[in-house]
């Protein structure tokens, strides 16, 4: 996102400087209009276009993603969460849900969304206001153009296909024909569409001041075009300039409209007497082509050839997003399971950490499919996060099934089966999801077993949503935390969370009540 904004802003700035210094004073007004609009489009798409010499690729899906690479709160305690003594080959989730504070990225995204929404509402409101003026006032046709006569004393202005005039001035004949022709030119050349295009871009990129400069340059060029059209009909320049000067102190009430007395009157007066250059402009045109080519190569992106993801793309950690339709995005690139496995196989070293972001509507079967790929590639450590939650779950996957498993006493295994309708069986007995915490505490605290040996074996239907699975994990985590607090108060007179991170007290309580989860069936001693 940041790279895209920087590249597009650099392009916008360079092209605007080119316009100001080399083209604005040229009386090639139609070309200038095209240049300004093309500069906007070019600058927005060139960072996404694979024509560059810089080996950077920015996927379309990354434009509006925020905080992808931000470290999760609590990750630094991973060693404390996953103790060597607790890494059972087929068990495997340590410490439950890590609460994360609101990140600066999320705050920025919230502010961005609010401002964009307000600007969108403002634009719609302005369009509706103009439309209501058109519908509620008297209309007539002049030279085939629709003219709305307003009761207000306004300067002549136009929007889309309508000219707005003061009824009093029109009736008394105070509006010269040249002024009407000026506004008719705005309609004929569809200048309002240019303004609406820039306003739409400002809704998305409101924080970029260059767009406001582009709007001013485009609007001023519109006035040059309209003035030129009037003067080409034989109007005397001095008389027309006098008309313009008489309207300086009046202004239109609509920011979207093109008005006769648009600001920068001095520049308009100068442009009226400007003549077209015969030599300089062709030279400038010849220089623009290589300039655009150079800009494309410098700011365009170039994907890695014949390789889905490189070592540099993945590095020591990767991000996998499982979308609502169960499709995968790996570091922002769409992939199938086979492509993911192939990309991981081609890496010189396996990733040390996988950040998996799962949609609440994704099926848990898609999650287990990805887990199986990661397990085969020995990418065991995963931080799971929920797309609509500020929490994450740290897991260590078991090795592939052909690796040695640890045998466990059957009485130490709490088997939890979940259907896609959230129906539960806990050790073959029906249970409710909101009662899992009580069932866990009752099972762990049974006098016939050692709590430190308990493992929770979870088996789910492939159709179970990831949201349900997280709710189940939260029930287990909550039970473990309550039992740790109870044991800590009884033994040390303080809750578990009050102890220092590496304190002996915390270590002792955690060993008494570890959190071990298995998504593969453990072997049981006969």
C-alpha cells in the first residue's frame, strides 16, 4: 500500500511539474486536457503494471490492505507460550487467545473510511442539490441546450447538460450572448465529466494534495477552452475581457459547476492573447514520449519470471489468507493448494512462522487442508487470526503422520467432536458450546487423572466454519485460565496473570495446567 502510494504520487508530481513548466502556457488546450487526465490515469495504474525495471510487484488486492506485516501483540512471548516440555508430537496448541490492542494501522483505516464516506456523501449531496434546482425551477431551451432560470442572483454556470442563470438578469437581457456561448461550450465538451472523475479520485485518495492541484489545473484549462470557443466566433477580445472583469466579485454556489468567472482571471486574460507556437510545441511532444517510457520503467513493477513466489517474497515468515469462498491468498497472491505446496517445496529453507488470517465464513476443512500442506513442508508454527477479530491463536502443528507419535493414556484424552451445525459430543456425550468450559474444568479436575497430562483432541466436520472453531477454542482457553487462577491463588495467594512472565510461580502453574490441543488422533496405550 505504502509503496503504491509513493510511486503514484511521484508520477503525479513529476507530470504536474511538466505541465506547469512546459505545457500550461501553450495554447494547445485540447492536448493539455488530455495530458492532465491521462497523467491521473497513468499515475494510478503504472505502479501496478509489470513493465518496470525495479523488481517489485504490487498486486491489486494489496492496494486497500492495511497492517498485513504488522507484528502481532504477544508474539514476543512465543517461547514462553510453547515450552519444550509441552510440545507433544500430536498435541499442540499452547496458550490460547492473545489479546491485541488497536494498532495504528486500524486507527488510520477507520479515519480513512470515515473521511471517504463523508466525501462521498458530500459529492452525492451536491449532485442532488443541483438536480433539485433543475427540477424545481423554470426551464427553457436556448440553441438546443437546457437552461434553468433561478430566482437567486447567481453567476451563469453549467453542470453536465444544463446551464443555470439568474431569472431576473435573463429577463432583463443583462446576460450577454458571449456568456451563454461560454457555458454552452462547457456542456458541448463535457467538462463536468472531468470534474466528476477527479472528485471520485479524491474520495479514494483524499489525503493526496496533488489531486486538488490537478482539479484546479483541469478546471482552469476548461475555462481556456470555453474562452477560446467564444473568441473563435468573432468576439472582440477587449470586450470579452471587460465582461469577465465585471463578474470577478461574484461566484457560483456549486463546487462541481463550471462558472463564467472561474478564479485565476489574470491567467485567462493572458491566454486570450497568447498565440500558438509552431516550433517549440512539436519539440515538447517529441520529448514527452521517452519521458513517459522512462517513467514507466522506473515506477512500473516487474514480477519474478517463471516463479510463483521467491525466497525473498516468503522470507522467514509467510501470510496466508483463507477467504470466505475458501480461496487462498499467499502474501497477497492468489494460489491453489498445489501451488502453495510447490512454492514451499522450492524454498531453500522452510518458513519459521506462518500467519494465517481466516475469514469467519471459511470452512474449517479449508484450514485443515492448508495445515496438511504446512505439516508436510515442516512449517509447524502458525499464528491464526480472525478477519473480524482483534485476537489471535498461537499453534504448533504436529509433524507429518509418518513421524513418530507419543502414546498417551486414554483417560487423559478429552475427545471433542463438532458438526457443521455446532452440535458437540464430548467423550461421546452430547454437550452445548457454551458449556464446554464447565465440561473442561470438570474433566481436568477429576481426581483420577493428572491435569498436566490432559490433551484435548478436537475433530470437526469439514463444513464447520472457522468462527465456530474459534469459539470452541475460546471455551477451552477460558477454562484453562480459570483453573490456573484458582491454583495460583490457592498456592501463592495471587492470580496467574499477576506473576512476572518468567517467574518460577508462573512456570509452576503453567506446568500444572498446560493447554494441549490435538487435531490428529493420538495413539492410545492398550
